[in-house]
C-alpha cells in the first residue's frame, strides 16, 4: 500500500474534526454520546448551524486564499454535500476567503461516513512518487575494455598464429649452413649476425667505449623518457609528434647502420660498393 504523506494525514484529521466526524486513533465516545442527545432535542439540532458558525471562524475552514484549493473544486464540494444532505442546489458559495464562506461551509450537513468512500475518507490520493525513483537507465559510452578477456584473448591468438607460421616455415625451408669452423682460417670479412651489424659498424667509426656504451645508452635513455615528456594520451600520429620523431630517428639510424654493414663492407671490413665488388653477406 502506498504511504500517504504526513501533512495530508494531518490536514484530513483537522478537516474531519471540523465536520464532527470520528478521527482514527482518537476516542469516538463523545461523538456517539452526542448523537442521541441531538435526536431527542429537536430545537438543539435546529440551533446547531448557528452554534457552528463561530467555530468556523476559528480558521479551520479551507478556502481558496487559505488552503490553496481552486474555486471550481470548492464549488464541486459544496454541490456534492448539498446533494447528499437533500438540500438541492442551494445558494452559491463565495470563494473570496472571508467569514461568509467559512460560515456556509460550517452550516453544511456532513455526509454519512458510509457514503464518502472507504473508511469514511473524503480525500483520495492516487499515488506518491518518491524523488529519485525515475532514473536514467541508459549507460554512458566508454572507450575502455578490460584486459581480460578482451586484450589477452587477442594477444594469445596472435601468439598462436606466429608460432604456427614459424613452425611451418622452418619445416619447409632449409636453413643454409656453412662449413665446419676452422681455427686456422678466419673468414674474411668476419661479420656479426645482422642484428649486431649496426653495433659493429659503430665500432669502425668510434672508440669502443663510445660505440659500445655511450651512444647505445643515450639512445635507449631517450626512448625510455619519451613517454614522460610526451604525455598526450591520444593515439593519432598528429598528436604525438615528439614520440614519433624520436622513434623514427632511432629506427632509421639503426637500419642504415645494418644496411651499410651488410652490403657495403667487404674483405677486411672495408667499404665497398656492392654493384662493383659484389655482396659479402650471407644469411
């Protein structure tokens, strides 16, 4: 059952007291004792309207100015009470809020509780809508996903694909092997694997301390501090110019050194042109 607000219950009790109706939660004995007395003494019943008029002046009557009830609702209530009391249409009641409307409302005979509604209530309440009961059910759009299972599932699928590709490639393609190593004959030129040729190329240009420690350390240090310098979270290339420039310089420099060591170094690791002296590089 819907809870009725406290101020409506209080207003209903005050109205029932003004009309002489029993109020729930209070002793109804005085009202029952007054009923036989009114039935035996007819002049007293005739004088009841005159005695009720001063009580109405106490300010309990509801008017348009005091109770905030519209005029058409007051007029409808007056006609309803007149019809239940058998008095016909009666005279119209003013809604200005003065003493005359209060006296007219007090002289109206109260309808029997059995004809007003369930439990004798004269007011009806459809429902009470609590604040905050209507909420927005639509979720806000988000551009984030969980690491598990979304990201890890994709990475696991990529790992399986690369593993299968390498397995098939190694089974179908034979790796070229050189002859057995001979300690009395050193290959000329003697080149490191391709991923170390860039470092070997630096050793031909600078001191080993500079080529092996200083330059690689500075390059790796710049790459590590780049995310702390370029803190833009955007993934668009136009918004990450510093990070893209740093990574491009590092990759291009290393790629150039590897290509020079692979195709432009001949016997004695001397500089040669591959289109004149041939290519001294083997996989």
